[in-house]
């Protein structure tokens, strides 16, 4: 059958270019291998010339494949399954890029693009190391090309092609019996992009993170080249700018993911120890450890073995992380993980193809790696740098082991679990890592290589230490840092970590101006350490002082027996009803739907009770795609220099045409009287003057009255309502209490006489628009982001300096 409207040429060209990339990378791998082992300059140059041509063909092919895939998605050629499955016609242009890396094929293509670009830079800069290093890079490209090949070899599928036609994916679907199937709405419109990826951070976070993944290959390749050619340490200075680049871009990618999680997910923060987050963090920690031992070796000759170990493990753990996130083994424990795509055998083969030869070569050559028998001096910089690197390595192991429980259970039939509190097993260890690393980051640069005079060291660090103690103690005391979720021992550890973080900031700032006389060009390490310390300060304060603003102390909106606590952290707002929210008044003003009908926006006006601030929050709900039902929350935040007010809608009623026409009805009653409504009745139990409890903080100098009502529903449930009337600024003020389950809004509107009060009751339809809003306050969270920026800036300064020194 000849189908109407299909554009087959881009797919055919894409298939050809993938095959060309595979062949070219194979040729480049062989040719570079031959050049590395050549015995004469003529053979070396001949093979290297062929290898360069082949690699450039591979790079050009991969870039063209990526461009073709974007062209297909941007033009909505839904005859291609990848375009149909990962995009739709309603997407904004910027999210069309996100459609590429939503799927596995596009993610592997993005990875290959970065390898191609990195390889082209190495061809120009690696000098004598080009052949052995590019052998490894070319082989990695060969493996990636197989991931997007999409062919069958003896009934075994090798890779998954992004150019597969939709009608080939669903061969038996009746819709493809028609020649004009592309005009049918189901195909024409597209399946859509996951709503969580429809965020600007997801346009830039994955490319940066995958550049981080790709960059770890370079120090790995240099290390393998050194072991292979038995030039064990000659590569370290040449590779230092690359390892610094990897540390910078990888760390930036991870924290961009944190920013995306903060803006798009609802766990209330930027880090949740999610398995996929952990899988990215672990190789970065080991890369940072490797950078420090690399610096030790370049300065003293120590720690070369550790440098090889760390750089090899960093890349291998990137490979392992890729397997974890793409095998489907984490799909039940992580919101980030892919489902099983049927490529697990290939992912395992790819993993072992690198792990076995790399570790075998390291083990065989390990004893031959130069090693200074004399131990480092206790008071030397290299000794404490190595201790810090070792702590980072152990920290990484403490993270990856519990993260791997699903794999361990699968292999050995065990039933290892982290526990109900998924954060504590990590926090209880990493808090001590923060203490050790923070202190070492503070004092490290005041130490000299090989030996440091005790008097010199004490003199240099004394004032920074004293000031840090005073500053951190002031923050702990005046900031009321009393995080007691895990007991007094953990609270003490937080105070120590806060000191260590402040110490890192102050000591490194002092070193820039005192030790380096303000020469920023030489201060890359100090700036990076300062940023790291500032980031830790922000993490500790924002996590310890995170506050739930939307506490509902009366009748919480619960979401099932497994989530009782969350109900107390969600306040039910009826549209148009001003509602008490602790320090704020909150009013659900209106809602609207976008032109495509898949996003519902909510306007919530917030006003501080003291009148010092007014602002509006716009959280929204996005209709789920990919076969999921319901809506997903998309938070909104109000940013201040010293805090963020973070909000998201946990639940909302179905929106109806028209407005709520029900009105408040007034009832004058005394203690013991009953007021009826259509679904039950309420009794005035008592009256409290100037209530002072978790929700209200009136004193004897105020004029406030709270009515204590028991609401008895038709099914004999007993609920509590506590509306408040008070006088402020010579005007009457009302705190209305709402009972979602009964559709009631209850106010205390006036004091009729010495025995009677006027109660106003609004009984809304169950379809009256309402929402359950959760609002959090994160103090000083901007220190986290400022710290990240400074840390990356320090890396950039160091890279520029090291490149100039080559």
C-alpha cells in the first residue's frame, strides 16, 4: 500500500548515517590502535591520518543524525514512532529539543554527539597521546552507535533506531489499514511529551549532564593510555584541564537537575536521594577525588596509583549508572528511571566490555605504577588532600551500595531495603562527610606541599578559625537551628557541619586576599572551595529551617491511609474565600486553562497578616500523558534574597462552568445551640477568648474570640470548626474555617450580645472549586545556587590557568 503524506527520505538518510557512523568508528578504533602500536614514525603517521579521517566521518554522521531527528520532530513527521511517541503538535518550540532526550535513543545520540565534539578537540590538543586516547574514544563511539542501530542479527535486536516507522511499531493496528492514517487525530496530534519535562531546566539540564557523562571518558582514556603504553604518569599534566572540565560540567549538570527538581517536583527541595540522582552524584564525587590526587602527583609524585583508580572508577560508574537508569531495574524506586526497553543484554554487554579490560589492565599494571615508598608528612598538604579524596571515595561507596539494592536483590535473591525514611540512611553518613570535607577545604591551602611549619600554619589559620566559630555559633543561636528530626546526636552533627561550612567560606576568602594577594587568576581552587562551602551552608540552613506554611490544624484534607501526615500540610482553599494560613492570608482567586486544555493554572493571592508583603502564586496542574491518568503538580515559587516561598497544588476539584452562587447565611446562637445544614448539624460547644495555640498567637492585650464548634455529619462523623473574630487596626477581622468534606465555610462575624454570637455558614456544592495547597518556606536557599555558581567559576579559573601552563 502506498501511504499518503509520509516523508521517508529523512529516515532512510538517518539509517544510512547511523550505519556510516558505526563503520567509521570501527575503522577509527582499529586505525588508532594500529597507530598506537606502530614501530616506525611512517606507520604511526599513516594509521593516524586514516584514523582522523574515519573519526571525522563518524563525528559528521552523528551530528547529522541528531539534526535529522530534530528536523523530524520539529516538523511533526509522526510517521516516525520516535516523533509521535515523544512530542505533539501543541509543544512549544523549546520543548521540541526535550523530546529528543525523553527517549533512550535520543539520550544515546546526545551522548555520542558530545563524544564526537570532544574527540575533535582532542585530535588538535592531545599531541603524543592522541593515538592511544582516541582509540578509547573511538571505541566508546562504536558502542554508542550500536545502541541506535536498530537491526536484528539472528533474531536478536541490536540497538533501537529513532527512525523506526510508527506503522512498523504497531504493525497489527487497524488504523494502518488506511492509506491516509497520518490524518487520523491519534497519529496526527502525537502522543506528547512527559509533563515533567515541560520545563525550561529540562531543555538545558540533560545536555549539560550528558556532557558531564561524556567528559569523564577523557581522564579515563588518558589513564588507560598511560597503563597501556607504560608511561604511567606522563599524561597527568596534559589531562588536568580535562579532569577539571569534567568536574565542573558534571557538577553543574547535577545541580541543574536539582534546580529542575526544585521547580517541577513536589518533594519540597532540590535533592531527595533518589536513586537516579545518586547514580549521577557518585561518579562525580570520585572524579573530584581523582582531581585532587592528580594535583598531588603533579606537585609531589605521590598518589599516582590512586589517580588511576579514581579516574577509571569514575567512568565505569558512569557506565554502571547508565545501566541502572536504563535497564528498568529502578523503575519502581525512582521517578527518573526508564522502563525496561528490551536492551538489557546490550547494556550489560556494553558495561562489561569496559569494566573487564579496564580493571584487568589496572590490576596487571598496578605494581608497576611508580609509588614513593616514603609516606607523606602528617603536616603536609598532600597528606590531607589524600585523606579528603579518600573520604569522598568512601562517601561515594556509602551512596552507591544502598542505591544498588534492587540490583543486589535481583542477583542474589536478597530483600535489602533502605527503609521507610529514605533520606536518613544517607544523611546520617553524609553529614559527617560534610564536616570532614568542610574542614579540610578550609585548611588545605594553608598547608604547604611536603612539610608545613606548625607555627606558620597556626598563625595563618588562627583568625579564620576564631571568626568561623563566632559566625557559625551566631547562625546556630540566632537562626534557631534546632533540627531534631533524628535526635540530639544528629542536631550536634548539623552544628558541626555548619561550622565546617562557614569555616570553608571564611578561610578560603581570607586565603584569596592574604595568601594570594587578591590574584584571582591563581585563585581557582580557593574560589571553588569557597563556593562549595557556601553551597553547604545553604543546604544546611534551608534543610534544617524548612517550614511548612500551610499547616492545617483542624480538618486536614487526607489522601488515603498511607499519607496521613501530608493532609496536615495541605490547606483547603475554596475559591473566593480568604483563608487563614499561619502568618499569611491565602485566597484562591481564580483558575484558567491554556489553549490546548492540558494545563490548569491557579491564582492564589498571599498577604502577610502584618501587612508587610503581598504577592501572588501561580502553581498549575498538567494533564498526564503517556497513558497515565490524572494531573501532575507543577510548583511555583516566590523568590526573595533570603528565602523562597514554594507552593504546589496537591488536589483540585473539577472545574465547572459558571461561578459559585451559594451565599453565607447568618445564625445568632449561644453556647449549646444547634445550626442545621443540608448534610448534618453543628453545635456551639464553647467560646475561647484570645486563643493561643499552634495556629493562633493572641495575647491578653488582644481582642479576639474563637467559636469552638462540633460538626456532626449525616454519617455521624464528628469534625471540629474554629472560626475566629478579632479586632485589628480598629477594624473587624474574620478567620473563616473550612471543612472540605462537607463543603462548608464557617465564620464568626460578630458578637450579638453578652450571650449570643453570629455564626455565618456557607454551604457550597460539592462541585464548588477548591484546591488543597501546600506551601513551604526555604530560608537562604539562594546560598545553594550562589555556591554552585562560585564553585563552577573556580573550576573555570583553574582550567584557564592550567591550559596556559601546558
